[in-house]
C-alpha cells in the first residue's frame, strides 16, 4: 500500500514538473534567452533552467509539436528560427482566423459583445497611453492583450489553440521590429474600427476591419524584415 501511495504521489507531481519545464522553455524561447538556432541537449537545458532532464525532454516534445523547437537524434534540441517567408505564411493564417473571430464576436448577444468590446477598448486605451509615453514594451503588451481578448471572445477552442501557437512563433519577430515600425498609431485606429463594429453587432464590418488590420501589418512587416536583411529570427 505504501508503494502504491508513493507511486500515486509521483504521478501527481509529474505533470506539474513537465508543465513547469514547458512554461520555462517557452518563455526562454519567446524572449530569446534561448536564441534561434541555439542547440543543446535536454540535460544542458535542464541545467540552465535549474530543472531535471526528464521533464525538459517531455516538454520539448510538446514544443516541437508547436513548431518552437526541433529534436535532432543524437544532437539534442534546436530552437527553431523563422524566415520572412515563414512569417508571411503565419500572417496568412492570422488574417483568415482573426477576421472570422471578429465576425463571431460581433454576432454574440448584445450584452456579451458589449463586455468584450469594453475589454478591447481598454486595451486600445492602454496602447495609446503607452505610445504617448514612448513605452513600446507596454504598447506591445497592450496590443497582444487586445488580440487575445478578440480571439478568446470568439468562443472557439480550436481557434484559440491555433492562434496561441502562431503567436508564440511570432513573438520574437514582433518585439524585434516594434521600434522600427512606423504605423503604430494606425494600429490603434484599426483597433477602434474593430471595436466599433463589434459594439454595433455588425459581423461583416468586424470581419473586414480585423482582416484589413492584419493585412496592413503584414504589408508593413515583411518588407521591413527583407530590408533589414534578416534571414532568420
């Protein structure tokens, strides 16, 4: 019986250890602590994170499914890099999905969509405040919050999961180019149009506004990366 209880306790702890390793590795990848192209064994990564090898190995399997790492037999774990063509493809997906998400939110009952619109408007106001203060990190956080609320408001679990994976892949590129992009005020205006269409319950206008916003960002970002000569990020 003692052995059974011990095994159960170990089983209860194991998912938490893997979850902790997954969260720590993802954060290190998103913030470029583990830079694109970085390669190491699970043991080396575990040492850097102050963790055990087994949870790191299991976490890396999940991160590989999400396109953030690649596990190379006998060579270890490699942090995946993105090329401009990868980002173009990712934005093609975002354009389609966020347009549909905005459409779904605008079709919700009035009280539900009004609550979501209020949250979106609050994030947009935070973007304005951050931009006026020259705090681009806060601007990026508020922008990310806006899009997270929009996606989660669509109440479609598959959309949420797909976009989360894409956002994790895109985060490094977004933060790298944030200080170089010249159309940040236009993004704030775009968000206002999305919020307005949701408040009035106009799915077609919400879809068009969200799609136009992401297309404009794509048209700005890809040439910027190419101009900078960034082959991998």
